[in-house]
C-alpha cells in the first residue's frame, strides 16, 4: 500500500529523514483511486531492479506483501494484452451480477473455481479475462509458471519475535502511534478529496476501519481496536505465507528488537552467500 500517494501514516511509509542517503523506489507511484495489482507492480519494479544491477549496485526489496515480492523475484510475464475483455466482463457484471460470470468460469476452469469464493468479483473477472484473451486458463498458466526458474536469485530474510505475544504487543503499540500521528485525519482527508471508500486502496487495514468512524458511522476507539485485531490477524497470515518458503533465513527478536544483532546476522549470511 506504500505505492499510493497521500497514504503515509497508515502504511508506515518511510519518512524523508529515514530515507536520507538511501534511494527508495516504488513509493508514491499511484493515486488512491487507481486499481493496482501484483502484475502492474512487477512491470514497474523490474526496470528499477535492472537499472540498479546495471550500475553494479545491490537492490534490497523490503516489504510484507508476499504476492508482490514473489511477482518481482519470479518476474514472469503474465502475457495478457488487453483487447477489451475486462471492460466487456465488467459491463456484464454491472448488468447481470456475478452469478453468470461465475458459472462461465466453473465451466471453463473448475480446478481453479473450487478454490475461490463465488463472490470474489475481481478474481472471477480476471480469470475470465485471461482465458478469453489467451485461450489459457489461470490454472494452466500457474502450473507452467511454477516450472520456470525465478528471474532473480535472492537472499531472503524474515524477521519475527520469539514470542508471538511480543509481536502482537508491538503491533498494538504501532497502531496507537499511528493514531497519535493523525491517522484519522489522513483517512478523513482522503475521503474529502473524493477517494471512494470502496476503492482498493481504502480496503487497506487502518483505512477501511477508520473510514466509517470519521464519517460518523462508528466509534473511533472501537475502530482502532479493530485495526489492532486485523493487523494481528494479517501478521499471522503473513507468517503462514512466508514459512512455506524454506529458503528464507529467519531472525527472531527477543522481548525487544536488537538491531545490532540483526545487522550481524544479515552480514554473516551475506558473506556466506558471496554477497559483498
């Protein structure tokens, strides 16, 4: 979500002071009203990585969005050139609802359909678009992609706490700090500028919950408690996602972060891998 402009506090976007001396990329590259995707991220991020490598530098990719990280590191084109199918499918959805589109997908790609909720409009439309554009189902595309080597060889680090309770305590503390920094005002400003509560950007944790509160449809304190809960739930899902990747080198903090120990750990692993 740090790709979106004007969404700074709720995404914990690095400050100008924090970025001093370190060039940052792929931050503030989209307006909140725009729909973004892992594929669009890959298309924009790959040239950035290639430029850094061409200058003999080492790109450091940071984030918690596993799908975006995988899209960049694997780096395979989705090979879909739009010929208007998405617009046609969206128009049909607007006129008839999701059921006819879902039934069409079940007939075309039952393997993928059983793994997705029939009301997941965005993914149903995307799956049909891919099929009508390419003649290949998403299941077949994903299977072929898994056989390809990754675009980049990456040394991967994961950061966690030894005790889950300490992780959750830090998450709650982070939400309190965001509230003190003016998260509610940031959400209110976005809405007042015309950003729709239903757009993709406003579904981010922290924005969706506070959108109702700042427009008088809910209590701010209760909304912040929901942000804490959903952030903890998201952290749990992130850990589940990343644990499937056995190549990740995990470092676990104790009660409090020990950045010096983390630095030593990362340096040792980089040296072992031949990275200078």
